């Protein structure tokens, strides 16, 4: 990490303590030190990438194959009804190193969908304008994450 210390890079190097649950040459998964529920894991690429958009395209599938494997494992390990798999890009990202949260879930466990208020579109016109804005952005060349 340029200009600073990245705690997840330290964990990946073995220079900071962690409870590792899964690892290979390019990825590491470990228990979150402040879990939502027991079994809450963080999956990281060992190489420093701040956001999903920064992750090279060739590394996206391997990361999410591990996320899928980890989700199935925490469900089995804790007799969970399902799992919550999520990541933040900058906003609400407590450590600026790409990390995927994998959390075992049970019906009635107290988590309510997303952790913020949801609201409907004002009308069909606003929904259409929003759809069109996303489609325009998807049509633009990204120029990132292709390395």
C-alpha cells in the first residue's frame, strides 16, 4: 500500500495475527476480529487491491470461487440457514484492502436485509432514468482491472 500501512497486507504476510481458515498462494481467509456472528470470515487477495474495480480481471473469478466455497463451509460448520456475502468499495470499507465478508445467517438472527433504509423510486420515469444512466455507464470503456 503506497504511503501507509495496510493491516490486511500484514495479515497476508503473516506479520499480524489472524485465525486463518483458508489460504492458497493468492488468497487468504480469516475470522473477522469483530464478527457479526461466530464464523464471520474475511476473504482477501494477498496482493494489495483497494476495491473490486482495482482487482485484475483474471483474479475476479478465483476470488469469488473461494467466496462461494467459504459460504458453503460456514453454513455447514454452524448449521446456518444461509449466508451473507458482501464487500464494500471505499464507503464503509474499514480497511482499504479488498475484502469479502462471509457471514453465516439464521432466520430471525436480527440482521435486517441491507443495513440502511430502502426506498422505492418516485415513479416509473425515475426508475427508467436510473436504468438508462446505468446502461450508459456500462457502454463506456472501463480501462481498469484488465491487468
